C-alpha cells in the first residue's frame, strides 16, 4: 500500500508542479534571493523592561530570582497561592551543573518525571530564549523540556535567564540557530496562558492548556 | 467508503463526498441572507461580535509604531514566494524529509481525504483529534473519516461547538461566532451526559469543554492540524492558536498529520516573522497569539513525548490555476478574517449565508474560484464596494477589484439574467449617446413628477427599491441640464437686450 | 495628494463641472450650488453639454468594455479644461482612479487618463486643497446641528475627510458639526447593490439612520448623492422624519430653498 501512496504522490506532485510552472514564474532552478526585510528595533538597554511589560499584558505573572536553588520553594509558594494539589512534573535537573547541590524539594510537593500525563497540577520548564517585542517565552522540545509539560498541566512555571531575552522575533530564531535535519521536534513560542474567546467573544483563560503562566526570571547567572 | 475496508488513495472510483458542509450552497445566498436578517438570535450574536473585533484590531495597530511598514514586509514575503513557488515547495519537501517526516500531494480535496484515510488505516486508527484546519473544511474531512468508522473530534472550542451542532463554521477564525452562550449551554446539556450542573456562565462552559476534550486528546491515535505557514528552509509547519489545542493535537497522538494548501509556504523563519507580525493583530487584535508553534517532524530518540510519524499533506484545489491569473493576489490571503469582521454585508447576515467554507469578502472571491462561478454567482455581487475589506487586509489584497473581475466574468459567461444584461447594456449605450440620454432623463423626470406613473414604476419596475425606500423628489422644473440651458439662454438674451 | 497641474495662475481657471447623472436627474440644485461655490472661488465654470454618466453602473456590473468606451468619451469631453470638478466622491474616484486602471493596456489612452486624473477633483477637496480661496459665509444654519456622512469613496478612494468638515465649520456660521459614532461604515447604497439585495441594504441604512438620529443632528449632509438618496429614501418613511438630508454643496452655498430630500412623497 505504501508503494501506491508513493506513486500517487509522484503523479500528483508532477501535475501540481506542471500547473505552477505553466505560469513561467518558477523556472529558475537555483535559489532565489529573498528581498531583505526590516525588523522592528527596540532599545537594547531596556529589553527586560519591555519584555516584562509585554509579558504582563499577556496575563502572565513573574518574579525575579537571583539564585536557582530558590526555585523549589517558589514552586511550592505558587502551588499554595493557587490552592492546587501539589503535584509537579519536570525534568529540569540536568540543566544544573553536575557539581551543584541538588534541588531541595519540599516534602509537600509530589514530584514526577515527564512526559506529563494530565494528572499533574504544575509543570516546570526552562525557556531557552524570550522575545521582548511580544513578551513571549520560547521553549524547544528536548529531553529536559518535553512538550507535554507545557500543555497538560494546569499551571505552568517557566525559568528564564535574563540574558536570554532578545529584542524581536527574528533575533529569537537567530539565537536558536536552527537548520533542517537538526530541528527540535517542536518549538513553542508561549505568550500567556491558554485562552479562548470562542463563546460570545469573552476571553476565558485555561481553554485546553495551562490556566496560569508564571515566570521565574533568573537575574544573575547561577552563582555556583 | 465502508469502515474497515482498506482504501488506496489511488482509488478514483470513490464517489465524491458531499454533505451539507462541503458542497457549495452559495446558490442560496439571497434566500439565506434574508432568513439570517430575520433570525433575532443570530443578529444578537453578530452585533456582539462585530464591534469587539474592530476595536481590538484598531487598538493593536495603534500600539505599534508603523503598522504599514509591517504590512509591507509581509507583502514582500508573499510576493516573492508566489514568484518562486515551485522552488520553495521543493525545498520544503526536501527539508521535511530530512527531518524524518513525509510530504504528500493532493490536487483535489477528495485526494486529501484519501491520503488521510490511508494513513489512518495503516496505523489502525480508531480515533482522531483535529486542530482547526480550513483545508479540512474544504475537503469535508470529518464526513470522510466518520464514513470510514473513525471517531473524529474537533478540539478548537468553536469548532467543537459547531461539530456538536452539526453545522459548518460561520467565521474562519471564530467558527461559532453565530452561537449565543445559551445555545452552547443547551448543546452541552444535550450531548454531555454529566447530570445536574451549573452552566450559566462562560467559564463553566469552557471548563466543561476542557474536561470533555482532555480525554479525547489523550485517547486519540492520530492528530490532524492545519498550518498557518510552512517554512521551506527548516521543513516545519507553523501553527498559531490561543487555546493550545493545536499543540495537544500535534503532541499526544502517535501520528501528526498537517493539512495545508500549497500557498502557505514561505522561504524561512525570518519571512514567517514578518507575517506573524500582521496575522494576530489583524485577526484578534493580539500582538501574537498565546501559542505559536513550529512542528518539524516526528520525535527523536531523546524526546520523551511527541508522535512517531509526521506527515504534511499539500492541497492544491485550484490554487495553481490562480497563480499567474488575474486572481493571483488571492493567494496572498493569510486567513486572518479582518475582511469578514469589517464587512457590512458579513456583519449583517453572518457566515452561513455564503454557503461554503469561506464567507465574507475573501470567501466571495475564493468560493467561485474553487467551486465554480455558476454555483456561486450571487457572492461577487454581495458587496457594496465600500472598500473597507481592502483597507484592513494586511496583505493588501484588492478584494473589491477581484469581485469586480468576477462580475465581468459573470457578464461574459452570461450568468446574469437577461433583464439585468438588457438594462445595463441599454444604459451604457444611452450614456454614449448624449442626445438620447438627455431625452430619456427629461422623460424620466416627467414620469417621476406624475404620481400615477410613479406608482406604476414603484409596483412594476423598482419594486425592490420601494420595498423599504422612497425615490427622491426632483423639486426643479427639469433636469439639471434642462435648467442650466434655459438659464444660459435667458442670460444670453438679457445680454443681447442690454 | 495629487500634484496641481501647471496652469497660469494669472488667468481664471477654466473648470468643467461634471454634475453626475444622479444630480442631473434628482437634485439639480446641487449642480447650481456647486457653480455658485466655484464662481465665488474665482473659477470660470463650464458645463460641457455632452456629459452623461461616468459609467460606474456598467463598470461595477461586469460591462468592462462598455465602461472603457465611456471612459474614452468622457476623457475626450473633459480634457480641454484646466480642472474637472464633481459634486460626488464616487464619480470623482471613477474618473481619477478607475479610468487609468481601465485603460492601462493602451499606452496612449492611459496617458490621457492619467492626465485627466491629475486635474479631477471632488468639489470640497478642490475648494480647500487646490484653490484655498475665501468663500462667503452665511448664518442661515445658526444653531443647527449638522452631521457629515463620509461616503466610502471620499474616505477610502480620495482620502478626503477633512475638507468637507473644514468647509462646514468655516462657511456655516453658528452651526454645530457632530460626528457619527461609527463614521467608518457604509450606508448600504452600493449602487445596484441596493436593488439586488434590498433587505441587506435596508438593514445597513437602518443602522446608519439610528447612528445619525443618536447624534441629534438636524441635518445630515454628504458629498455623494447616492448615499443621500439611500438615507433619505429610507428616513422619508419614518414618522416623524428624524432629520433633514441635503448635499453638502447646498448648505455651503446657502442654497436652502429646495426642500430637504426627506420631504418626498410619504406612504
């Protein structure tokens, strides 16, 4: 059957390309040169400020942290604030240097490793970069950062290093330095919690994904 | 197609799938629009929606320094891509393959359905979740899946609501815009077996949908999403949502299928950024949606979640015919819905009157091009040419001009009534002959000055005008030209006398 | 904005008035009001006898070839003058935007269409942006509230929204110009649209009328007779008629003897 599908694709592909090439628009065999594009510019010295104001506008919250070892306590505080059950899914430990002391998880939190199953209340992830222009956090799918953590939990906490904030969408792609064959399976540009306005155009948070999004902004590189 | 029977996409003997949603009902625009105007619930829903969208968009545009420059960049990208479409499609295909995914090609919507059925059957899929995909609406994919015995669930809240109601979408980004919360409540009570509960507020409705759909996401064998853009340079599909349903659809099942049309390809991520910048602002008035995701293949060895198969199906459906034609500009459409939200006609009658997948100004161009002008001859005429659609279109598509071109085609192909053709031809001949024209205008003025003759005109010729309006009264003793010539004569004779 | 053609400023500009077929048929006083305004502004006004209609009904309904013929004869008729002025946004748009597009395949005709386009003006825009002359004011509308409806062509094709407002404020002493809540939306005329889809048109004009009524305006004015015929045609049936409907040229030129357009025969 797969042979059939291959042949089918070949035949159809040819038909479609014949129709496209009939316009004589696509005859050039070598790579066309895309016209240069303008990017909106932002004040580099105020990136954090711009980023945080856009982030807040997207109904997200944030707090600054100067030391990664504080993360477990802050996660617990967040769970208490939302009065949710204290189940957490994360795989972040490999991000810490091997000679660091392990995170000291409070007993009140019940910890599990990904993938998320939909039963965990809180997810903890790490954003490799963030965009000041839109207040977005950018998460690449990886062993440390599996995508289910971003979407199956009720509350999503994301750690970001302040130095990783870039001015605009284009600089974010550049920072990720992506190329075909080496792509993360998924890249999620996340701007606020899940939302819908599908019933009477009334915005409601927590449609399918997280109901809240909280940023832990690491203001200094790990002191260890 | 019978459930369980293996299908090959090459089987051309399958009867074309037609049902309420995909078959073109645009022939009935006139009747349906009149019904819509009398539907109080619909009118209530439309009134609520329109103002909100317009305000949010204009705020989002005011918030940035130079939206026109954003538009220019986005248009540069699309123009360039359409000029080199074959190149970028080839590059996209190569790179998807490099990432471990598969690209399939469908000329027609039926072929798209057959490819999907083929993949589903190979993986023995029993249930499918779907993110919002207008391409699958073009193909009426849900009916094809159901006919094959596969359980299919729309996961975008709006799409889910209309799936329960067994209705087609009435807006391209807000499919259930025509439903009030009371209607949604009634629908949920009827279909969800959850006993006594409070559903009298929107939060409760959204929560109930979340609960119902969560299990569907987790159980699905195959996830099907659309794509807002395809990135040639990285072999990725970009999906933009606010709910996160697209991401759950793309992540939880073992197979992720992307359905997209060929003009969705862009050269690279920098190009995609230019379009992203105008997309959400034009659509919902957001700078960017909650989730903008890039899917680039099946999960790798290291990944702890994600599908093990990744397919992209590229649909043509008349688009390659639009390329290089007077309608090529329509291929720049990014499906933001701004033209719908700002259209006086759409706002008055809603989306269902348009009879097919795409309503409003963009739909009035696309429906005739994709399903035939004869079957949708009302649509190009259902515009006052107020020009607001073109003004708000981030891609600068000259929608009124495209509608005018379709009207030209209708006239050339004799799709208009003989009465219309006769009177228009007569009028246009008359204005080429000033003497005749002025004689007729004089006569008409005299007819209109006579109440008996006016009543005849009212009853037999201008019935539709008189259904709600009066004709203006000419208070002068003649047409302007008559009066002016009389005045000049008088002036001249006075000059002579003096 | 378009460039002003080089005409000797010392002589009086020869201005051809294209009254439009609707003014000719239904509201001749608009044409005379336009002449008054133009003469006050120091123009030598000529009304070419052979003028008929700009061709929009055919152009917008599929008769492209017939519209091309109309464009050519209208260009021939009007090109000898320094300026062409019309008391209508949509007909001005037809001459200045759509004629060049219609004739774009024929180099010689395209040039003539472009040349006509560069000297074609909507009346208000001409008085303000091209002539910048001082016109006589009047106090006949003192204490009256006036609302101006932007026609879609004035607004979107000609980018002409400030000139009419400026003129009302300058010339109608003691009047009060009020804005609609939704000035962007179409009144529902759309030429043949109003006849093809009368019930949609009715809905749109009913919304527009509500908006106008809510401003408390005594008089509604616009620069397009099409919109005015539509709005007046609908409001004429209201009891009582909520406001007067007039072309802007009438109130600017103090040409107020002709009754309001809403005073037509009532059902």
